[in-house]
C-alpha cells in the first residue's frame, strides 16, 4: 500500500516516520511536484491540485485538520481533484476537543469573573469591587454541536453554566438544551449571553454572525469565534461592540489570516485575539486515527470521519 503526504508547514520527516511506524507494511512518501506514481491514500492540507487530480487507484483522502472548507472550495474549482467515489476524511477530535474546551472554559470564566472589567479598572488605578455575575444570567449558546461543539458544551455544563446548542439536527447531550434548524435560531439566541461559534464553513453558514444575529443576543453579550473568520461580519461585530450590545469578543479566526495590520480589530479595547491556534492538529493522535481508519478500510470495515460532500462538512 502506498501513502502520499503533503502539508505546507508540518514537520514532514516526523509525520513520515510516525506513519511508517503505525503502518509498517505501507510505503509512505512525501508528495513532490511531478510525482504521478500510484498511491492508495493521500494525507493532505492545502493540496496542490496536481497532487490529487486524475489520480487513479486512490482509495481515500485524509484532510489533516477538522475543517475541510479549503479543500472543498478547491474541489469546486477542480472537480476532478477527487475522483468519483473516493471518500474524503477529516480529523474528528484527535486531541482538538480538549484544546477547544480549554479555550472556551478559560475565556468564559474570564468574563464571568469580570477580569476584563477589573483589568480596565486597574488601568485607571481604581480599587472597586463589582457585583458578581450570576450563573443563571450567563447562558452559553454554542453554534454547531458536532464533535468540537459537543465537547465544549460538556465542559461548560461541568462548570455549572446553562448551556444550549444549535445545529442542523437535534441533539441529546446531558444538561444541554438543543435547538435545531433555522426556525429555532431566534429562540436559541434569545437570552444567550456568551455565543461560541463552532460551525463548519459552508454556503449556509458564511456571514451568519451578523448584525441581525448579534441584535438578538442578551444585552452585553460576548462572542467567541473558534471556527472560521468568514462566519463573522467584522464590521457588524465592531458596531455591536461600540453600541454596547456586545461587551467583548475573543477571536481566533479571521476572514484574512494573518490579520492585516490595518484591521481595526487589532486595536479595539474589547476585542482579544489569538492567531488561529484554538485547536491545532496533534500529530500522534491524528496518525493513530488515520492508521486505524486505513486499516479498517483495508479490512472492509465501517469507519467514521467521512465528510459529506453534499453537506460540505
Ligand atoms: N480555530 C481552530 O483552531 C479550529 C477550528 N475548527 C473549526 O471548527 C469547525 C467545527 O468542527 P467539528 O465540531 O469537528 O465539526 P462537525 O462537523 O463535527 O460539527 C459541525 C456542527 O455544525 C452543525 N451545522 C452544520 N451546518 C449547519 C447549519 N447550516 N445550521 C446549523 N448547524 C449546522 C452540524 O449539525 P449536525 O450535527 O446536525 O450535522 C454540527 O453539529 C470546523 O469545521 C473548523 O472550521 C476546527 C479545528 C480547529
Ligand atoms: O482550523 C483548523 C482545523 O483543523 O480545521
């Protein structure tokens, strides 16, 4: 069995060695331009079109991340990149769930304990205890209740917050109120104090966090965007912060990355940001999942992690 690998930034040597250890009978190689030798599986992130297009004998493609928006948009422009019937897989959790939990819980607690207000007071030399927020007034609403949204919901339930989620299909997560479909979105938003985005980037979700959505949140709400920059209309977020509708935002992802120097988000006092690091691919966990899935595929067993090309995630 032959496996080709391409990632623009990962330590390729490390990945090739670990893959080889995990699948000792396979021949694993880095794909290089001009390589048209046969391959059974391709492991990719931002693959050059010629790596996959027209490739015969391919049995599966593994995206080396959770979101497949970049590969799907390339596929739209080059439909022959993924031959008919070849499944595309993505990483389900493989260590990202815990990272998302750390990120979301730490930020929610930061706001809940009013550390943002106390930081502002410190800058003004002010010693002034503030009223506590009450958990019952701090409903967390999670857009997207998939692998990562579900994990984040669990961790916030454990901290005693009222938690609700919104997805296409209804969920039955312990302690979480589930809302499904467009018609349930207003009810989901109403009373949500902290909005956490963990939706995939699809034509239905682009620009979903806009003026109209933000206006339906609780007063002085907060937004955490952990999914993709294109979900958020930045100008609408800034307007909602400036009007007082929103009290703060924590952003990990941006429409344009790296965020251009001139972008006003850099200097807005109520915006905090990280450079798309909320949950990174953990090589060892990812390799275990990929090796297990390839073995199952080779044995004709059922597997998880296949992307629905119809739904775009
Ligand atoms: N910032 C970072 O470092 C990282 C960001 N990400 C981002 O997080 C995203 C989520 O990952 P993951 O949890 O694994 O994805 P999943 O595919 O497991 O979950 C997606 C969720 O979104 C819901 N959804 C999709 N479309 C709609 C819609 N139109 N309306 C309502 N709900 C919808 C799905 O509903 P249903 O359950 O009904 O299908 C599902 O609950 C990734 O796509 C990626 O963009 C991922 C990793 C790291
Ligand atoms: O943003 C990262 C991913 O894995 O998707």
